[in-house]
């Protein structure tokens, strides 16, 4: 299908004035027919004669009256539905007629990345037009913010549902205005930030009329909400390197805290909230879920209290064993297993590692929910092919079965991996995992986690976590 993009960028000034040309060239490489026009009136005339899939405007033209142009576009039935994208050097929030613009690209732009986003917008809009009641897609192809902007410009009414690894959320829209947002137990801006952080997942939009209660809810202004959510995501990204993983427990290091901290509770709610919630030990994920306050504020408070020596990380569960999955992802995986089968993990063990079976059994013994099979880890010769044990995560039971990592045993990997949820490859060095990773990922589409010796509860749990979380993502995409 031929796609047409009209560019109104002649007359733009400044050091980034040529970026429209680079974007046009990149779109042309994706099969778009490009037309570049010198002014607003000729653009309106061209769009009235022949509709375009995309109108790209460089807002850095001093002669351009963007508000008047957008009003003329929307007031003419022939151009009212044109998808508009703006290139801007300044603050996008200051653009006139901001709500009428589907996407604002802040300069400097990367032409190929921008053209990929624009193509995804056009494709998604075409799919929406071909199915008036329901639209399905993948967040790997169009980002969540771009998707919301598209629905806002199209004045869509209905519910957008998102299914991603460990995250299930929904957005209710009323003629393009956001009425409510949920993500798991979170709502409002807190849920919005979590949904914006999703790099992958599937979405479904169902067009429907809202009931009276939903229609009467106060709207969330999408533009300001996106900027605030982006600010919070930047703060979360800054804090993340110093934070424990969501499944790790945090607790108070002292029973009595100094007055210099407690005196701030009234004016700094996040400090008080963290202190209140940690009257009992909680995983980081549970702490964030238990409060309506923004995740960024809670993490900032937690980081300060940790640096003051008032909070400590418990490394795993209160029993000292390391968690593999938090409860949300575990529930999602249990649902996938119930629907698709695969309550097994095939463990490929490198017997060139000294006392490999014993070392692996000890590492798994530090993983929360692991119960060793009878005789596992005894070091006997009967463990060439053997059950390792059971990993219990909530309602989920995963059987672990071990096979050797050597090439002569590779035909058995597919036998024991058939119908499995994931593979754990425990090897002495990274190169030793190459063959198993290729067989499982390429030939069997099975997610693989790799643990390098010396094996510990932490690195084995991390390998399992990586593989099982990938399985949740894979099943979400196939639904």
C-alpha cells in the first residue's frame, strides 16, 4: 500500500532546520511518497486535493501560524482527520493547538528512529480504520505514549487494555480524554508512570460508550500528564542503580529513628509513608504497591533512609533465601502455565565444573521455594540425567530436570525441554553456554537463563528470573 507524507518545513530556521529533510529521506526509504510544500495555504490545498497519511510540520518557521493552520485543517471535512506531527526545538508544551498534534518530535531527532515511530503510528491508525470496534497491537511496534496520543487526536472513546510481563493495566478514554488509568493495584498518575515504563507487551482497544459514572470522572490532561510521568520515570531511572530488586526485602535497621528524620514526616509524606509501611518487612515491590504515593517519591525516600543507615536490604526473603519472581509476575506465569502447559524447567549442567551437581544443589538450596529431589546433589554417578527438585512460587510448581551440557547429550535437550517453560544453563564460562542457548532459543523458542560458576543462590535465581520473565512476555505476545 502506497503511503503519502506531506512536509511543511520550508522556511524553518536555526541549526536544526534541515532535520525535516533527513526525516523525509528516511520515510521515503520506508516506501512513503514525499511531497514538500512551502507554506500553509499550499499545504491545505494539497491535502484537500489528495489526503495524506501524515503531515509533518517544522514548527521552527517564523512565518508559520501553527494555530491558524490547525484550525483550518480541522474545520475542513477533507482534512479534518489528517495525522499531524510537529518538529520543534523548544518546549513542546508551548506549541499552539497542542492537542491537535498526534506526536511532537523534539530536536535533535534521529531520523531513522523517528521514521520508525511515524510508520508505526500510520499502520496502527490504518488498522483502527479497518476495524471500527476493536484494535490489537504490540507495544514493541508503537510506544504507549504514541498510542495514547493517537487515540487523543482521533477523539476515541473506549477502553485500552495492556497486557505485559508483570503488568496488567487499562485506560478509559472519552472522546480522546483520559478518564481513568489503572495498572495492577495502582491508579491515576502512579499507574500512568508504570504503563509508560513498559518496553513491550500487547494492547487491545475496544471502542464503546462509557457509562454515566465513567463519563462524569474528571479528565486527566494528556500533555501535562505525559511530561510529569516522564519526569518521574527519569527520577526512577536515576535511583534504580542504588535500589534492590523488586523481589528483595527491605526492613528497618533500627527501632528508634533520630529526630532529624522523624521531624520531617509531616512535611515530607514519602518519608513517613516508607517508615509506616516498614513497620513490617516488605519486598520493595510490595512496598511500592502498598502506597498511593508516586513510585519516584517513595524510592527517593527509601534511598535517603538507606544512606542514613536506617533501612537495610534483606537480600531475599526473611528466611535468607533469594526470591525468583515477585508475586505479580508469578501469578502471570501461573496463568500462562495453566493455559499453555510447561510446568517444567530443563537444567543443562556443565559437569566440567568441579562437583557440579553438589554446587548446583547448594545454590538452588538458597532459592526461595526450592525443594530438592531425593538424592539430588549427593554427587553420585546416577545424576547424569536426573530430577533436580521442585520450585514452588505461590500456586506455581515447576519441576527441574538436569541434563549434561556436553554436545553428545544435546539431542536429549529437546526431549526434556519439550513443553518446558524455560531452560537454565549452568556452566563454568560463557562460551560453554553458546550451543545450548542456540538450540533452546532458535530451534525450540524456549527462553534461556545462564548462570556462570561459581554458582550462588543469587546468580541462579537471577538466571531463572530472566528466563521465566521472558516466558511471561512471550505468552503475552502470543495471546
